[in-house]
C-alpha cells in the first residue's frame, strides 16, 4: 500500500513521464541535467494515491480550498511580465529550499521536487489557462493551488508553518 512513507519507492524515469516535454524539449524548456535529476515523477499508482489523498480531505471542495480548512489564504495573480515577482512570492512562503513537495496535476500525473526547483521553474510546472496544479506536503498544514485562471493560492495554518 502506498503512503507518504514509501511514496518515493514509486519514482519512475523522467522519460516515462507524460509531462516530460515541459522540461526536456527545446520548444518549451530544456532544464540543466543537474536540475532534471531532481525531478522525481511518480508512477500511476503513487500519483493516484496523491490525487485520492487530496480528494479524501476535500481540499478543493470550494475554490481554492474547502472553507475553514486553512486559517489564512494568500493569493498571487500571474501575468506574462511578473515571473520574478511570483518567484519572490513563492520564496516568501518560508520553506527551506531542500524541502520536498508533492505536485499533483491529474489522477495519473504527479511528481516530487525540492521546493527550490518548484520556485525556479514554476512556469514550466504550471501552464496558465490549461493547468490546475496542487502542491502539498504530507502534513497538509499548507497547500498551493496553481489555478487555471492565472492565479496562485497559498493556504496555511500558520502555527504549523515551517520557518
């Protein structure tokens, strides 16, 4: 049975990941090898585990998050010209760069990445207008929703937020 304790046993090769083109195709972005090695795509079973975990707690029952789930919600609006502002906004969430976070796009598309990689390449992980991307850790004391309407929401229970 898959859990957060063993989810990394379900990492697949990037070449087997449906969204690999976002990181390996010169028409989109070609990440340096050192950064590609930090992408940990999950197999279908682990991706489904994450998807169901998010559904089980009804995280997105209301957009962006179920009412009352988080004590505070912060929002950023994306545009074609504010990439550096968004990176700064993500950085200000206060997580250590090496913190591993879980990304879930669809029931069978998920990945584990270090926080610093998400910040640096957020616009490769998320395509405004087509993607809804949920980013969590195992605690669910916080979550990010990259919403398809060019908005990012960060919900947290501040007393549990890492420094």
